[in-house]
């Protein structure tokens, strides 16, 4: 095939709009945010017309000495507990709804509704569920698991608030990952399932020997997305607890948000440094996921 400058230039001309948008809204903010992490840049400096001042690793030393940041980072890492539960449940339900049954499209749509529900509306609903006169306390009382007349504030208790917020994250993300798994399942050739059935494989054997190996790319994608989302959780915490009680739900992204946009200092440099730490943790976990899946594929071979 002969090389053509004209075709090459035409290809880049079509790519140019997308590349310019990526440069303006992804690469430039990423590079500038990384730079700010090594500078002193506060609202006071901005008001005085002063730009960022290079201070090297000082912001990272400040973070390591800040108990609130260490607590928030620990909470974000602990939030990863939602990942395996979310992936297993999403895959299991995707297998169930992948069957062509009457009305199955309605069930698929119902599972996806939380994904497109605004966080404001979801917060109102879940606050109603969790408050002292809410439906959760009523249901537990009806089942005699909670003494009648005793009200429990699920979002006001240090022992339960974290897991209550995590359940909201599970509820919001469940339908999204189910749809991704459903797409992966529908790409598996029906002939392979039929061949395994003819060979006498049980449904469980077909799932582990046929479905799971062919679903590994989708499983890796969903695991990566949910891991990053768990580390970046902010909206649920912001609207339900604000990081309380006693910082039990205070996550790393909540720390970044508070330092950059709350209070009077508006410490953009420190917030950017905290964001970099979260990004590095996410990158490290992504590499671990790739490594584990690579070893699993090698083991299968």
C-alpha cells in the first residue's frame, strides 16, 4: 500500500476537532493541576493578582502531617469494599436478565433507573429511608429486629453512616455495570454455550468454563471503573452526611473539595496535591488489577 501525504493530512484534519477538545478540556487541566500540586496558590494570592509560587514537595509534606487527610484517604481505600459486592451482584443479575423472557426489557430498564436519577433526588429519597422515622426503621420494627418506639439515625451514627452511604453508591452504580455485563454476555457466541450443553456441562460449569473466561475483558473494565469511582466518591457523601459524623464518611475527594472550594483560604495548591495522591493510588490499583487479570489468563492457559 503506497504512502500518501494527502490521505494522512486528511485523516489528521478529521481528528483535529476531537484532539483540540481533548487538549483543552483533558490534557491541559491535567498538566496544570499537576503543576499546581507543587505550588502555593491560594485565594489570597489570586485576589492580590499573584500567580502560583513553586514550593516543591511542601504540599505533600503538609498532607502527610494532616490527620484529616490521612483519615479521608483511609476512608476512600475502605470504600473499595463496595467494588467486589457491586461487581458480583451486577454480573449475577446481568446473567438473569440476559434471558429472552416476556417483559424482560422492563426489568432491565427498572434496574437502570438509579443510574439516571439525579443525586439530589436520590439524596431526598435515601434520607427518607435512613432517618429516624424512615422506612428502614419501620421495616426493622415490623420484623421485630428493632424495638418498637426506638428510632435509629443511620446517617448520624459513626458506626453505620459509612456503610449507609456505601449502600447508596451500590444502588446508583448497580444498573450501570449490569448493562456493561449484559452487553458482554450478548457478545458470547451462542454456539459455545450450546456445545457445552451438548457435552453435558451443568449450568454452573457452563458459567465458569465458558461465560467467565470470555467475559474477562468486560470484568476487567468494570472492575477498573468501579475501583476508580469508589476512590472518587464525593456526591453521596456531600449531600447525605457532609463527611460526618466525626469524619467517619470523610473521603479523599471530600478533602480536595473542601480545601479548594470551602472556607476562606481556597488552597488550590494543597487541593491539587491531594488530588494527585488520589490519582496515584487509583493508578496503582489499576496496575494491580491488570496484573491480577494477566496472571489469571496465564493460569488458564
